[in-house]
């Protein structure tokens, strides 16, 4: 995924945590274990990777994410928080769909 090993949780990669389109056309779906418990009905949190990855300059990724966020809020999503970490070359936005499910645009 292009994430440095030191940023991944302990044990990442030791068990199958992804599903991949065998034809290579669809996106990879990565299941990430998180430490905090959730009590809500829906325990799935998707990250929509639209920025292009860490090899793309931060300013370009930020524009791509912002454009996608604008389309999603126009369709009814709500912005919960912006994760802007310029020292880490990272930009993402956490949103909520109309049913209350959280997801990220990265």
C-alpha cells in the first residue's frame, strides 16, 4: 500500500487482511484492525483512495481529495474532520454518510 512499515500496526501482514481483484482491475480492499471498540451497528469503515498514493505530490493529492469530498457532500455526506498532517505529507478527510457510517477520503 506504500505505507512505511513503522506506520503499520504490529502484526500487519501476518494474516490475510486484504481482498484483491484477481484480474487486477478493481481496487484492493484492506481490512485494518483498530484498537478502539465500536458499539454501532455498522462496523465497516471504508477509505476511498483517490489521491494517488505517496508518490504523488501532497498538493495534487489534496486537490484530488478535496474535489471528491465536494462531490460527496453534494450527494449528502457530512465532513466530520480533516486530517492535515503536512509534516507527514498526509491529507485525508473523514466523512459520514446520511445513515451515519464513517468513511475516509485519502
